[in-house]
């Protein structure tokens, strides 16, 4: 087998031709050329189908859990649906960090944070005559979005200020980010239980009210959630691994590979869950799922630090990672502004805020490719 030039070293740095190909395979945990590209694409497609099927069935069980426990749909979407659909990111991040590629793991979670907001904009087209942000009327969704932006701001601050090791386990910045994400979930729960205000004259309020109650049993809820979570975890891991190998064989750089390709693959559960929730008029569940999934994804930076054998990952990060976090923050801000304004106007079956999110993502991606 001819020696190939590595795209990225296992520690997240550019590879060196001085390292033999076989040694690089052992260091990184898998052989890049072990399987033909066509076989990898087939594996990717099968895993994607499994993840899509499981994600599309999740909202039904989460709504049932919300009804039986008294959790609001926004908080249930953030905590349960967001947590389950984040399992592929967790599997990918821990695997990449364990084999010595922490920057790949970091760019995966940051890319997923931006990509999830993009998916929400795309899913807006399913709603039809009203923008998604005009039919969501509870303050908890606004609070979730703002909290996510604040946690992303901490990530940017840790990257730009510098990172230091804490007790030899993880970075100080990643520890603060993790603690802030946990605090954000607690604050969102409190705001769900104690709403401060209520929107009047909400479009499609009656339609959404018709879908409030579920007759699913506790046994079905627990069995369904566990089965679907297992499918998403296993198939999501296969999906992310095959996506990584496809990206390496096609010659993408490590930062772009993690941010764009692997993050898109691991965001498939979010896409199927969002579309399933919107089709069943569970609008708050859809938005809560995105904001919640992003909080979980950012919290995984702490897990990356714990698993990675090298220095703190935020200390290794540079302008590309800071820009990636900033892009996710700006896209979240656009949707929060849309939730506040609640403009009932669509363009190409999408709200003005969704159009703005698409533009921001496109510009941000162009800048990231320039940096890479």
C-alpha cells in the first residue's frame, strides 16, 4: 500500500511524513484506507437511515413523558429530546479525544451547535403559512436560547484568554463551561415551572392545543425511549465514524472535517426529531430540542478534556474554533430575536429569521474555510 500524507495528526495538529503509514493507523485507531469509499458511503447511508427513523419517533414518547411528569414541552424537549439526540456527538467526541484528536472532537460539537440552528431554519419550511418563531409563545424558549448564547460566549472567552489545567484532569475553561451548562438547564427548568408572561393572539394556538395530551403508557414511554436512544447511540457512532473516514479519504482538513462533515452527520437525529415535532404541531418541543441539544453539546467539551490524554482542548483551539463558536452564537441570537419579534411573515415558506440564519451560516462558513 502506498504511503499517504496525513490530513491531520492524532493530536489535532498537521501530520508529518516522517511517521510511517502503519504507525499512523495504529495511533489514530483505524486505517483510513481500510475500506473502499463506496463501502463507507453505503455504511453511512444505512446508519443515517436508522438514525433518521429513531429520531422521527422520539417526539411521541417525549410528549408522553411531558404529560405524565408535568414537564413543559419546551423543557422536555431541551432535557430529554436534546439529551438523547446528542448521543452521537458524545460518542464521536469521546472516541476522537481518546485516540488523540481533541480538536476534531471540539470542532464536531461546535459545528453541531451551528448546524442544529441551521436545521431549525430548514425545518421552518414544514410549518407552512406561519414562521416557526411566530407560533411559539412561552418565555422558556427565549430563556433557553439566551442561556445557550451565554455558554457559547464562555467558550469563546476561554479560547481567546487561554486555558490552564485544573487538578490535572481538565481545563479551567471547560470546567466553567460545563458548570454553566448545568446551571442553564436548572434555570430553564425553574422558568418553565414559573412563567413570567403569556403571549396573546397566538397564531395556530388552537391547533397546537389539540395535540397537548398523549395516552401512551409509562411502560411504552420507558421502553420506547430506551430503544430509540440505543439505536441513535449505536447507529450515530457508526454514522460519525464512517463520516470521518469518508472525509479523510476525500482529503478534507481536520478542522473542516470536524466542523462541517462530522457535525452534519451527528446532527441527523436532531433533524429527524425537529421535523417530527413540527409535523405534529409540537413547536416548543422542536425549538427546545435544538437549544437543549446545543447545551449538551457544549458541555461535552468538559468530557473531551477528561478523556483526552493531552493538554486542555480549549488551550489547543485557535481562531477557527473561536469563529465556529461565534457563528453558533450569532445564529442563536437571530432566532432569539425572531422569538421576541414574532413577525408573521414568510418568504419561500420560511420566516425572515430563518432566511437570516441561512445567510449568516453561509457567510460564516465562507470565513471558516478562509481561516482553514
